[in-house]
């Protein structure tokens, strides 16, 4: 089931990338990297993969050393493994309450989830020690919508869509849909003061490169002056590192609330799957006696299993751009810049030294993100603080590979809750710091909008 | 099957072909710096792969899913008969029906893309391992064992392996006397669910409807899935490589290298050898564009036009892999201890095929310019 490509034509593509670098006068490994130019489709530097099929998000970075490649494949198995209810001979420890049985269950083909959305839940205020959201008594920090047989899920969330018809400035119509959520089958009353935030599983490739971006680079991006006058001003989130027991810069998740991929993975094992590890050794429902399975089996997986899953994420390649020299795509790229999208969707970053995966270090990447928090306006306000992220602040998601989303996952449902049905709908949901840029898109002609979409499809 | 322990032999293997591909790579590499280049590949001639893609979509993939749907319906019927008149005879018939349904499913694993993935059908049909703890709790409960209950349960409580677990038992020797009324009920609900899922799968590729095959057959700028024939053909190639990899480095390597029968996917039915062979036949069907006597254009035709020697080699290696798996003394469960050389030989044969498709057939796709 759910099998994905495990072995890439690694050396083959490593050679292609190497030769591209030679052909384009790329610098040696010790020189400061230079940008090979916009017409070279190396979205992830030497970690770029050339594949426009449904396997595009599942390939190891082609520059992995042999040992790293072996570990990547072992990590793939950890990422894909379906957990079952304890006691069990293999992959034991699911639940008691959970949202999915495997990592790959939400991150289908390493891409975007569709119906497998989860909900963060919390009480008002901030945790005194971590600075993070306050767990909601009786529910914890996340609503688990499934449970092992015999236990009730915490709730089931139903979504209702409100459809809204609007017009671009040129009179062409477009439609948006606004979600509202209802909790069904709740195990206990949910206090009306609860804060709830939906989260679709994001694509998981290229994360090692994001992890390799230096803190200095993120802080420099945050310190950029607002040259456009659009009021764009990104911030880093400061989040809790559970092992170091201190606040550090956040990078991962829709609100940049996780500092690194090991903690992110361990948290997902614990909260999404109900699988405990040495990093999060208590079940997320430990304070809810109805979920006590009385088994002394925590932690249910080893630190090594978590690190393997994280290593898999750290070493996935990024799909190369396609059609980079197509005139419509180039026009769209210019419009993307002129509209001001690049203020947050930054086209080029040079990674620093990755702490453990040297293959991700010092790469020129084209993520189309600054990985910072930005105020996205009232329409995207989820009413919930997440460490330093205000309710209307979201981390700029990277756009690399987004043009292959439909090839990989069969849909183009975007934003944190999948409300946008396509690129233009995603743009029109932007507000706050992105309001001026959005207004410029609304003012575009039909052919300009098509060019903009053609550009996004080339990513 | 979910767990794999694999080792990559690719880097070693790559060195041996380095000389033969390096010149081509230079051309490919520099093309990236110049013009109109979709995939970093410079396309020369105008071969039209449409007949190959059409035969793959309709003649192989849809036809396989049609057989799967009928076989799953037969299994559902056999389990209904078993419920009404439980006996060693009706049990044997249900087990045969399970094995028969397994054939088209395993022969479909060379193309696990499209609706089977997008609609979550693969996990619902073939999740592993079985959640035995929950399954026993369900059986011990007073819940009505109907479609509604199955719908609410996780994928590890339904599909082929749950049916296998109940029909064959842990030791594949489960006598009819050991079956409970609740197990019969659950088997019935589970088989009906499998039948529904496979019907949906066949529908999703049915040329008479809004079928997924149309994306494969007609790539282009307006096609949301495939912009070029090269990427559509590559999708098929990835499917073949993926299942070869899965058989060699997952399904065989896990139990063999760990010497652990609990990692064997079809352990309860002792059907693993047939499973593995049918997986390779899935590659054979796609490569030849042939299914159940309907022989149309396949990869063989395209590869032959470029490199007749390569076409012959792939065909030989496909058959060699099927034969090597067939030469494992049954069942696989004991062969990993008693005949590890035969198991390893099968693994090597599958890896050889995988490397050939991945390394030698893949570059041929670069000749597609549409």
C-alpha cells in the first residue's frame, strides 16, 4: 500500500546537476555560491530532482553520499510505516487517540493532504514555561478525531462551506469558499473559550534545505526594509525547544512553531498518531483517563525511529522547475515580482551549514519563501496565538514544486485549510501585509492572470 | 507492505555504466543552460507515444482493474457461501477466491498512481500490518458488523490482509471449526467493502467515463497531470521501477535480511511467492502493452526502435525475475531460513531488472519530444 519511490537514479542526476553547474560556470564548493540564473531550474540547488510525475516529491536529493542514501531509504520506511494498536508484533503503539496511522497517511506521496486535516486546540493564554499555546483541559493541544476501537474520538469536525462570488477589476467573476467548522460527537463539552486552528498536512520535500538556512539569514530577512511601501515586515517566531529547554527560532509548520525536523517529527508521532518517543514520552492524552490503556509501553518508538523519519524529510529532493523559458511563464514571473509577491515569497536564498546533513549545506535555493511570519489579514485570522505568532500571522509557505501538486495529489487545494481551489483563489485570500500585492493581482488583465498561473505551474 | 529495510546498490552499479552515459550527460547538462528545456533533456525526434499510452491506460491498467473488480466480487460471493454453509469445502473455495483476487491486485502494483492513490484506495485495499488488537476488540464487541462500521474503522482493519488474517489464521491452517459467527459476519462486511473499493477503482479508469487514462493519453499544456508524453511515459516507468524496488528491497529484503517472518506481507496465506511473481508480471504487462491476450503497443516497441538489444534484455530479465521467484521453495515463510540462497537469487534477479529499467530504459525516454 501507499508505496512510493524509494530509490532515485541518484548518481545519474547528481551528474546532471554537476554538469549543469560546470556548464553555467558555477563556483567550486568552497567559494561563495552564486545564483546560476533564473533560467536554470535548480529549485533546490544540488538537491534538485528532475521529475514531473506523481513521484516528483518522493525522490532523494541526488547529491546524497552513499551512506546518506541508505539512511534515507530506511527513513522512508519509518515515514511510511502504519502503526497499529498495542500490543502488536510490529509497529505497535497507535493511539489511543490519533488522527492518522502513518506519516504518509496525511502527507500523501509527500504532498498535500486533502481531507486529512487536523485541528490544534488550546485555551486562551500562553504556557508560562514554553510560551506556547495553553493546552485545553480535557483535550490537550490537538483534537484527535480518531481513536483505537473501544475509545471515542475527542470529536469529529465537520466543515461547512460558504461560497462567495466576486469580480476582478476587469469584471471577470471568481468564487471563494469560506469554511466554518462544527464539532460532532464530542466526548465532553468543549468550552466556548476554546481556540481552534485547522491545519492541512503540507508537502514535506526540501525541508532539509530550510533547516540549513542560518539563523542570521532568517534574521536578515526579517530586518529587510519595506522598500515597496506595502507594509511588509516579516518576523521570526520564537518557539520552545523541548530538549534544550529554551526558546529558539521556529521554522516548520504553518505558524513556524517547530524549531527543527526531529522535534517536528516526534511531535507528529505523538499528537497525530499517538506514538510516544523519548522526545515526547507521554501520550498527548495522558491527562485524559478515558484514554488510559494501562500498558507500560512508553516510549513506543525509539529516538532512532524518529531521527530516521526526520532524516528522510531532511534528504528529500526538490523538483526542478519546468518551462522556465516559455514566454508566458517568463511574463508571469515578472508579474509575480512586479505585484510585490516576492517581498515574502523570496526567490533566492543561500543555505548555511546544516548541523547534521552536509549535503544540504551552502546551496543556492529558490524556495519562494522567507519562512517568516506575516500578518495575512482578518480573513485568515484563526483567533489563536502560536508562540509569538499572532492569530492573523502565518509563515510564508514555500512555493517550490507547487506546480506539480495536481500531478502528485490530484488537487490544487491551497492555504492552511485547503480553502483555496487553485492559485488565483489562494492569492485573493491574501490580506494584511499582502493586501497591496493582492490588489495588484485583482487589477490584472485576464492574460496577465493566466501568465501568473503559468509561472506558478512552472514551479 | 509497509516495512522495508533496504540497502541501495545503485551507486556501485552506476559506476559500471558511467562511461556509456557520460557523453549523453554532457549534452543534457549544457542543455539546462540554454533554451526551451522542460526536464533538463534535449529532445531529438518526433516519436508519437500515444498508442503506447493508450494501450497502457485502457488495454492494461483498466483491464487489470476490471479483472480485480470481478475477482473481488467473486470473493465476496465465496464468503457469502461460506457464511451460509461453513465447511472445509466452502472455506477452501473462499481461500481460493482470495488468492484469485490477489492476482490482479498484485498485477496492478506496477501502476500505483492516479485514483488508487488520490482517493486513498490503496491503503483501504492493501494496508499492512493488520491491527490485530483492534480487530479482536471489534469481534468481541456487540457492534453490528456492517458497512457503516467498516467505514469508520482504520485501513489496518480492512482490505486484503484483514480478510487474509481471518480466512487463513496466523499459521495458515485455521480449521473451519475455529471460525466464530462474528468472524463470518466481519468477513462478509470486509469482502463487501473490498468489492466496493475495487469497483470504484475500475470505474475511475473506465474509458466510458471520466477516466484517469485520458490524462496519460493526451499530455499537454492544458493537461493538469502531464505536460508531455515524456512525463506520462516516465510515470509508467516510475511505476515499474517502484514495484521492482518494493519487491526486491522491501517485500523480499525485509524478511530475508532481518530473518523475521512477521515482516512478510502475505504470511497468513503463504501467498508471497505468487504475490511477488504477479508484481513482476505487472511490469511485464506494462512493458509489453499486453494483458490477458490483448497485445498492443508497449514500451517494448519504443525501446526496440531505439535499442533492440535493450528491449530483448528487459524481456529476458523480466522472465528471469519471475522464474527466480518461482524457484524459491515454497513457502517463502520457511525459505528465508531454509533456502536463503534461492531467496537472495530472486532478489538479485529483481534488482537486475530494476536497475535495467531505471538506468537503461529511463534515458531512452529522453528521445520523446512530444
